[in-house]
């Protein structure tokens, strides 16, 4: 995949996407499980243990994605 | 015909409630189901909800069949065949150590050779369900060792197919070695037929069951699966392996994803019944007799797992935390151990296997999540020489990515700010990459000429560093981004303490 996104297969669970934010202390990883659930791993302290892990359903993930991609408009 | 719906409903409801309570304290659901079966069965003093567990035999068999069928459907064939040599060695070490330990304990117990073979499998094959759930709940999905853990589990499932094929003839009552050889031949012949169907006949099977309506798809698939499982049993191969293989066949059809989705809730319900019925058949009074062997079994499984974890960590360049995480995450035993015990009891082997495996699974179910969650304490106590001589590890630190070629990094700074080859050709480039082995600077993969990658292919130099603000590093050999070092080399002359 494109610059700074690394994809890793997780057999039996799904796929993991590591998104490099271009700074050593911040990173986001997203695990897309085969059942549709997304695990959002946020690394903000430079440590290898995640600062926060958020479990999103497909619906919730789409909402977050729409806001991040600015395709969501207030009506 | 009298159907005891009250008893069935009560135990299943209780099983679900207990599992829900168990979830709060981090217990896996399989042992919770089993405990309900044990507590409310005829073999235990106190209230008895199901007087005759054998009435539920069909439902339990359906649970066993669906468990293995679903395993076959979601089996990632391509990923396993594509996984590298290192993963196969790590998995072989894990399976070899655990199966051997189980076999030796089985022989030492002196219950019989067939019994020893069953115990080898029950101790050797871990629970995919428990390990996967642990990884999700402990927030370890992005850890470097997690793909290795999952890879080992998947290869274990593949091993299970061959193990079941070997076990079925041994469990059948063959009189002479000749008969045994014939049974093994039939068993493997049947396996090969199903493998061929999986390879070439998937389209036909897909056509047979592939209704556009979910309702009909479910009915057709369940019918097919139960039929194949039953036929397998008839030819003496055991329903378990028939179900697993028809799952592999279905996994190669176009309806795979729909089948996975539709069968999952059915599997969960009937598997719960299977675990409850297994518990119902256990007499709590037998636990005393098998307590010591079960404790010894737990201990040797722990030792074998940690040894396998260290071997995997050495292969992949992980630190102590990685080693203990691998060993302790795959510690849980569950569905396969109980399936094997069920097969053994059905074949008329020593009845002590039932309570022995039940107790073993129960102890590990409590112990393994606790140990996995606290792996850092053990990691801190593990000496460096176990992994790599002369290296000093940050023992208990979680590593997010790893690479085994850090020792080949020599150059991390350069004054060069052009891609010399591109300059010569008169081409443009986007970004620059530095080869950390020899200092060569080339253009990135978004540039037309991709000189950095070409250089790595030519020379075999593993790690490049991006000459950008982010300064990330990538290892071509391990195909990972290199982040925090997994350890640092001791300065020359330092004492090895």
C-alpha cells in the first residue's frame, strides 16, 4: 500500500494496518477483523504499548472514517 | 418419544450465564460451559438438571461437527502455504515439544498406548479460540509476536487434520497389525479423496449448496456437513475429520464468507451444548484420582510452551517479553482437548481420560489468561543468553515491530542528498533512502527508477533508512518497519554479567 502504510496479515483474525505518521512518538494501527469489527490502536507515548485501544463496529468505523475524510457534513 | 426440554434449556441458559460471569474476570467460555455440565450432571451430588446425558448425544455430536467444520471453512490455506520457513520451524518446535511431552506423560501414566496417543493430542494441541480471544482482550494485536502466535495456531490446526487421520484407525478395534495398516490406509485414502474434492470439486460443491437465500444455504450446508461427517464415521475415519475436511472444501467455494457468517451462531450454540454434555458425563468423584496426573500435565505443558516460545523468539529476533508472550498465549487448552477425550471415551478407552482432560483444561483455563496477562514478570527473569549470546535486551518491553538484521546496521548518517544513478540518467526522484549497511543513497519506490530497492535486491543489504523528517527504517528481509531496537549489543570488553 501507499507511503507509510504497512499491511500485515493476522491469520484467523484479519488484517492489520500500521499507519506511519512520520514522527517517532505517534503511530496509529488499525486491525480489521474478518467479522467486520475494527480495533483502533493509538500509540502516542513512544512506548510499544498502546495508549488507547478502541473497538469499533463497522457502522461506527464508517462514521469515524467519514469525519476524518471530511465526507461528513452537518445537515 | 420424551424430550427433556426443561433440562436442556436450564443447563444451556445456566452455561451462558456462568460464561457471562466468567467473562468479567477474564475466564474463557469453554471451561465455564463444562463446569455447568459437571455441577448439574448426574455424576455430582446436588441438583441434577439432566438425568440422562446420552439423550443429548445428537446435539453434542452436532456441536463437535460444527466446531470442526467452521475451523475448516475459515482455515487460511494460502496464508499457511505462503508463510515463511521460520514460522514452520517455530510451529514444528511448538507442536513437537508439546506432543512429545504429552506422549511421554501418557506412556508414563500406564493407561495404555492408545490412551497415550490421545493424551499426546489433548496436551499438545492448543485452543485457537482461547488464544485469539486473549490477544484481542490483552490489546496485543499489534505486537510483533502476534502474527507468529497466530501462525503457530493455524499450522497447529493443519497438524490436527493429520493427527485425527492417524488417531481414528488406532481408536477403532483393529485386531492385528495388518488390519491396523489397512485402516490407516483407508483413513488416509479418504483424506486424499476429500483433498482432491477440495482442489478440483469446489465448484461443484458450491453449485450444490450455493443458494442465494441465506435460509436455504444454511439448510443445505448443514445437511451436507452432517452427511459427510456421518459417512466418514462409517468408513472409520471419525466424524471430526470429515467435518474438518468438508469445511476445507467449502472454504474454496464462492459462498465461503456467507457460510462462515451463517454457521457461526449455530456453531456457538451447539458447541456450548457439546461442552455442557461433556461436563455432564464427568463424575466429580473421579477428580481425586486424576488430580496428580493433571497437575503434572499442566506443569509439563507450561515448560514445553515456554521452551517453544524461546525457540520462536530466537528465530524471529524477539526479546524475552516476546518469548514469554508466545509461550503463555498459546497455553490455553479447550475445544480440541475435549473433542479428543470424547472420541477416546466413545472408542471405549480408559474412562479416566474424561476427568483427567476435564481437570487439565479447567486448570489451564484459569491459569493461562493470568499468566499471559502478567508475562512481563517472567520476561524480566529470563536470562539474555537464552535468546542471543552477547546481546543485552530490554527484557520486559513490548516490541511493536522487530527485525533480525539490526546487527548489520553500520551507517545512519550521510551527507549525500542526491540519487547518483538518477543524476547520471538525468531522471527525477521523490525521496531518498540510505542503505544502512554500505551507505549507498538511492531513490524511493515512489520514484520512477526505485534505485534503493534495486540496490537492496542486488546486494542483499537488509535495512534502509528514509532520508526524510520521519527517518523511518525498513528491513527488506523481514518486510517490517524497524522501530525501537530490540536490544543493543554490549560494548566490547564489557563483563557478561
